[in-house]
C-alpha cells in the first residue's frame, strides 16, 4: 500500500503455529531521497524523536519520517507544510547536523 509521500507501508501480525502469541509487524519502504528521515524516525525512541522535532520547530521547520519541511502555521494553530518542498538531506548525519544536534549512532538513540 503506497502513500502520497511515496512510502510503502504494511502493518500486520505474525503468529506462531500452535501458540496464541502474536507480534505486530510494521514494514516501511522509503524512496532514497527521504530514506535518511525514515531511518532517523525509526531508530530512536519517542524522547529523541520529540527532541528532534522540537529542534526543527525552533528553526522554523517541521520534521517527520518523510522529510524536513519549512513550517507554515495554518488555521487552528496547527503546523502544516502545504506546498512546501522537502529539504534535500541524504544521510542521518546531515539531518542531525542541520538540526544542530550532536550525532548519535543508531544504538545510542534510546534517550
């Protein structure tokens, strides 16, 4: 199943034969031009993700798993990105550098 952002997503469950135990499976496939944002979003915990999003906001941007966009404030005080272009950053390190956040290896991202 694709989305407007070009990210293919599958959400499902894995079951084990003879057992009632189930595990949720989330698979996402990102196009190369937004791959770094997906990696940053999915290799950190919620504390790091909030910190990165707040840092992006302080610089006038909105960060999510599909990119870093110039932020525009819409009706109701909600932040949106309608008609804005994604920043062209191709590595996780470039995302951290742009935000001014010290680099963290993926295994260090559970703050």
